[in-house]
């Protein structure tokens, strides 16, 4: 159930063998590129663009994931609320938080 004023994100699930990769990005980041020094990351629709969901529902979608790739201050903050280790694993790229998690 989404809450009025909830922030939104995109989520896309990828399956590769036994792995289920969940890609998440804040809704305003899809299609953008971020730079930090010589490091450049493209937030491509092919990888991140899928279903648009409220950020508050991320926990439901990552239950079966073996890998989570998340970019965006909102999605990373929500993941940190669910999995406390995220706050130590996240890196900042051009002012935006990014984290990759290996679960299970």
C-alpha cells in the first residue's frame, strides 16, 4: 500500500542462472549519467527501467533477490532501513548514493 507523498523508483528484475538481480533507481535518475572524477555511470533504461513502484515497497520486491544493484538517495536510504549494512557499503557518485549487495 503506497502512502500519499511517497517517493517513486524504478525496479527491474533480471534472472541469470540461479541468480536474481534486482536493479533499482530513483525515478528522476533513469536515463541520466553521473560523473565522479574519471568515473562515469549511465543509468540505462535497459537495466534499471522496469516497473515504477513506491520506494516504501522495495522490501517486498527484494525478498527473492540474490543481488541488488541500487542507485539513488531514496532507494539506498530505504535499503539501509531494511538492511543496516547498506549504510556502510554505499558509495557516492556525483552526489548520488549507489550500492551493490550480494544476498544469500
